[in-house]
């Protein structure tokens, strides 16, 4: 079980790295959300609640990035 857990942790970290790298390329959240959700591993979207939580985290990060960039 530890190997699977380690793999999932690594996959999630890679996902967030990719999501962060796309932040500056999309000035519209819907485009960013679409691009990032297509990269999201299934275990991050395994239920409607999990999917919504992920989208909320993406929106928070995207908003913070653009607020800081435009400040």
C-alpha cells in the first residue's frame, strides 16, 4: 500500500506543478480551469464534491496569481 500511496502523492505533486506552470498563460479562469482539469488525475476528481473542491482550489490560486500580478 505504501508504494501506491507514494505514487499517488507524486502524481498529485506533478499535477500541482503543471497547474502552477499554466497560471500565467490563461487570463480567463474558464480557459485555465479547462486546461488544468484535463490534466487532473482521476483520484482528484473521484466524486462531485472532490471535483468541486479541486475547482475551488484552482480558482483561489488563479485569483491570487492575477491579483498579485496586477498589483
